[in-house]
C-alpha cells in the first residue's frame, strides 16, 4: 500500500488515471505488425519486431496523445513522454503477452471477435453498428478488415490473459481508508537542514586525496582527442554571378512555385512584380550547383596529386585554418556542416575529407595535425580537482552531521533541545496534506511515504532525506486527522480507483519480471537502442 502511495505521492488520483489510460492504450490500442521486414529491432522468443512496425506504433502513440490533449501537447512534452521508448516497450510487451496466452492455449472465437467489433461505439450510429462507418474508418487508417480482425483477436486474447493476472488482486477496507487518509490528512513537521555549502570552509585537503580522486575519476578530466584542420570553402554566392538566367527559366520557375509568390491579399503576384526576385533565386541555385562542381573537381585533383596547399595556391583559393579542437567543442563554422565532425575525426593526419556542405557552401578539409586523448597530470587540473574534492568532502560532512542528529533523536532525545544546544536552525513546515509537496522542503516519493507512517509514538523517520541540496532531519510535530464523515461518501470511488491501480501495477510487475527472465534466458533480444531509431 505504501509503495503504491509513494509512486503517486503528488496529485495521486491524476497520476493514477493517467497510468490507467497508458496501460489501457498499451494493450488495447497498440498493434502487432504481421510483416517480416529486413531490419529487425527486437526478437521476442523467436518473433521478430520489424522497424516498419515500430514506426507505425510510434506514430499511433503520437496521434493518440494529440487527439486527447490537443494543443496542450507540445514538442517539449512529447520529448518528455519519450514515446520512442514507449513504442518499443509496447510492442515487446504485446508480443510477450500474446505468446504467453497462446502457450496457455487461451483462445478467442471468430464470433467473439465479431461481437466485440459490433459493440465498438466508434463504428456505431445511433447505438447500432454501421457497416459504412466501419469500412470508412478502416480505409482512413489504411487497415484491411482482415488485419483489423486479427488485431482485435489479439486484443481480446491479451485482455483474457491479463484478466487472469488481475483476478487475484484484492483491496482491503484498511487499504481504502489509508488512501483516504493519505489524500486528506494534514501534518506539521519540525525539521533541521544541513547544507554542504556551510561545511566547505571546514574541509582540509591532502595531496593524496587529490591524487586518488584524479585517478578514480580520470575519465572526467581526460582531455579528448583533438585535431587541427585546413579547409577550402566554395561559396554558392561566389559562383552565382556566373549563372546566366533566361526569361524562359524565370517563367518556368514562376509556374512551378506559384504558391510562393502571393500579394498581401493572398492573390498570386504578377510575374513582372517578382521577376527580379526569381532571377536571384535561380542564380543562387545555379551558384550552389557550380560551387558543388568546383568542389568536386578540386577534391578529385587534390586526392590524385596529394598537394592540398599547392592546388589552393595555383587556383588562388584561400586556405582557412582552425586551431586544435575536440569533437565536443568544434569551431562554430564546423557546427553548421552536417556530418563534418564524424568524418573529420575518422581521418588520419594529412588525409582529406570527402566534399561536405552546408546551406551556403561546399568544403574540402585536410587534417593538419592530431593530438590523441590523454589523462592530464594533477598540476594541470589542480583547481578543478580541488573544487570537486572539496564539494565531495563538504557533502560527506553535512550528511555525517545529519546522521548524528538522527541517531540522537532515535535515542529519545528532544529535537528542540538538541537544536538549541548545537545552535541549529529549527523550522516548521506548517500544516500540509500528507501526499502533497512539503512546504520549505520540496517533493519526494520516499518522503511522502515516510511521513504517512509517522505517529505520536514514532515521530521520527528511519532515515534522513536529501531535498533541494540539503540533508534534512525531521520529526512529526502534530497531525490533523481528516473528517471521517466524508469517508463513507467516497469509499467506493476510492476502492475502485485503488483496485484499478493495483491491477495495473500487477500487470506491469508481471511484464517487467517476465522481460527480465527472458533477457537472462536469451529469449528476448533488442538489436537497436532507441537513440538509434
């Protein structure tokens, strides 16, 4: 029960409902592709999950959330939802559940599939199944009736199997009341905070400490590989003036790009009004084409003659030279050139790159020098190491003081007296809901669960907490119990919500356990990481 509360400590009911929506979507709106494609991203006990089917699942997820959240679902929220990972997890989970269902010889008849489709509100008009709506919906989603029926059969088998897991989930009266308390009970806490920053002045550094820290964290301070490059730049604008533009080309371009040339009123602009602009755009395109041809010619010649500087001098091209740089701190001009860094750092000293480009120019690079990665000596990074070790030691001292105070409280000593004797700043949160964010402290699932267990006889938690950069020791000062008269009116809604949440967690727990076991047995293999999809 407390573990469940800990997971839903903030806005518990909202998170519960969202969790239900997600799980229902995973098992009832996901799809298992039936096509065998060349690129396999995962294998579940012999069943392949193809990249093309993952893309379909990923797009389904995006559409699902957009339909339900509308404009509130922006790009940042989509990124936070991590839908690429969710899509892959969905497909793996669906495959696992279906295989386990079939292994148990669970079956769904064609008649059950038919009846379930007839009962779907999305295909009904006036409460009655409408064949026309059904066919239109399938065509819109580019799904054949056979594929949809197969997907629906999988859905029903999934529901049948998951029902077996969920049937054993129970909720007691005490569980329901605990949830009511968690949502409605208020507490007031006394607390003392220990900030590591206060202890920095007390830290005394020793040379061996610094050496040991640098050795243990050498990758943090390691200087990455660096290179220096020379390059020739072929700018499109330098070749644009050489591009001849005819009236016929302008007219043809005008017709092909009619939507780009409109007046303030939305009407199509006359050719005479935009002729100069179109000519400039055509010259720009021609300039880039000429620049590309010149860059290719230069690359082929330099590659054959192995004389980068000589070619540049002969043809009066300016040679640009960078300083030494690493892949994570490249010169600004290189950051605009797609794939430049990966290409350049793969070259050896003296080698030239293939022709690379950005929106305005083409480039040929030569690696002038390379400096391999190395671990610096302490004298070269002493300031950084001293700062890190000081922060580490200050943190240790702050935590040590907090642990010492907690130990004294567990022995029955009074927090007021200890704080006064040690000249510690004792503060109070004021009353707040157990499951809400603690005023002046912040939010923590572990903190919410620990507060819920505090009583007058046991007012101190078993551990200290790290919140917002401070180590915190707290004790219960007083508890404001909720009005139980409202409990009866909310009992059944709370019971149903809690039961559904536990069923959801039972399913997720079973899936995670099964996945872990299958990976260990070699029955689940993931061939591609999400970041590569």
